[in-house]
C-alpha cells in the first residue's frame, strides 16, 4: 500500500507563501517540513498530470513565483 501524500492545501499555501517572500524552493520546502526532493517530485508529477492536486500544486507554485517577481519589481520601481 502506498504511503499517503503530505501534500495538503495547508502545505501548498505554506510553501507558496514562502516562495512569494523570496525563499528558494529548497528553503521553502524545508520550512514547510518536506525535503527539496519531495518538492521536486510534486512539481514534476504536476507538470505531467492534466488535473489533480499535483497539477494544481505546480500551477500554484508558478503563480506564487510570478507574484514574488512582481512584488520585487514594484519595490525597485
């Protein structure tokens, strides 16, 4: 039997919030209690799936990256 995933809405938000603050993927994952390897597995699975929690996670992380870039550029300007 497969182990249940740690990917919950709370974990997703925690990682996304940290990325939006400017943390690296590695630090954001570690701060949320998962390894960078696990984070990458979630992202890679999300890129190959057309729907589901991993797909939503990958899209959410992309959005939070864009949010972080926008916030940084606004500060510069």
